[in-house]
C-alpha cells in the first residue's frame, strides 16, 4: 500500500520531471524549458560537467561548450534543478569523476543533489545486474544473456573506476528503477530509501517511465492525470527532452496540451530534490527492508519481461 501524503501548501499531488541530457545542445530543447517556465513548472535537468577524452555511446553537449554552459547556468537561475548524469558521456576514471564533481560545484555552487547513471559509463554505481539482488539478479542475467555483459564498477573499491565514497560524500539521491506507473510513489512507496547492501548511495529514488515524447504523453494522458490526483500521489517523470519533444522549432502539440492541463490542477510542482527532501521528512524509517526491496525488484523485472521486452 502506497503512502498517502499531506502535500505542502494544501496541494493535492506532486509532479516533477527528471530530464536526462542525452543528445541535447544549447538550442534543441530550449523551447521545452521556456514553455515549462511559462506554465509555472519547476523541474530537473541533468548535465555532463566535463567533456573528457573518450568516445560517447550516447552523447550531446557538455558544460565545456560555452553556449550550453551559459544556457544551463541561466536555467538554474530560473528555478530548474541541475543534476548529474555521470561527469561526462563516456566512461571516466576516479580522477576524472573527482574533477567533474568539482567542476559541477564551481558552476552551480553546490555538489549535485540528484543524479542518474548514464548508459555506457562503466563507472555507473550499482548499475546493470548489480541493481538487483539474489534470484532477481539471475533472472536479469537470463533475459540479457544474448547481450554483451557490462560490469559496472563505480562501487568496486579495487577498480580504477571506483568513486563510491565520492558519491556517498557529495550526492544526496541517485535514481534507480523506472516504472510504467503514473504514481511513482505507488510503485516505490519506500522512496527515498537507503539500501544497506549498497552503502555508497545515500538514498535511492524511482522514476515514472516517459523516456521519449510518445511514452511521456501516453503516460501523462488525461485519465492518468486524474488518477494521480485521486490517489494524492507523486510522479517523478523520467525523460529525454531531446527525443521528439521539439520538431522544426515547435513543441509537440500533445505534450503542450497535456502539460497545460496538468499545470491548472492543484499540484505541487517542484524540482526532484525538493520533492525527495519532503518525502524523506515524512518517513519514520529510512532504510528499506529486504521484503520491500524484493517487491520493487520483482515489479521492475516483470515490467522488463512483459512490457519493455528486456530493453535497458
């Protein structure tokens, strides 16, 4: 049973967006953020603070691009939370990660409050199969047996990619599972939670899967908006605004319609870390139990098998 929350300011539910920076430039998603500001929504955007020297599997602009850096700093001044998506768009050594975290602090005047692992970065912390425990990990291995295995090493102390202590010391929340459920809190009632078996992450949070414009708009349909309101829930929508939200300089019509409708509802529209800070303040227990952890893992695995067909 998910928690029923009394939201601040007499609001009926909570909603935010965590936008991963993949494929983004200083211009290709700017209309999205201008629109969100116009309708009064404060959300979260991740960045890569450094360029690095490697080749990206999935790339985009970094904060070493002057125009992009200026735009992102301005977004922060306008109320957008700036988060981390690893320090760059390819695998980084411990030294590079440490440098990237300091560069983030120099740019945004604090270390990241929230982060999400980026695809292909082998310093991902508790990522891939290590997101899961016991028998669930074996099932994950089975459904990915035809794919090359990537061993993520950010939490392995003997690895040159280790940065778990830096994550623990400098980052408050890390995103883990995403669900095909508009009420993220219903899918993961324990969030934000600490997992003693993964000690280098202070607290984990989940997301609602809206990775590109069509899954986003399907998830945020009018019926789901009404259900989020009725349940008094919280949605942390995970997405990539560079994937279909803007075409030929124009915003996707369905996205605009749904977001305008949502903005007129009695929602608490705050960046991700503010929502998580508030949820943490309502919890009596901050450490997830083994049964609760197992339920979350099982739900995510079933979704991968029957809805996303094992896609990462």
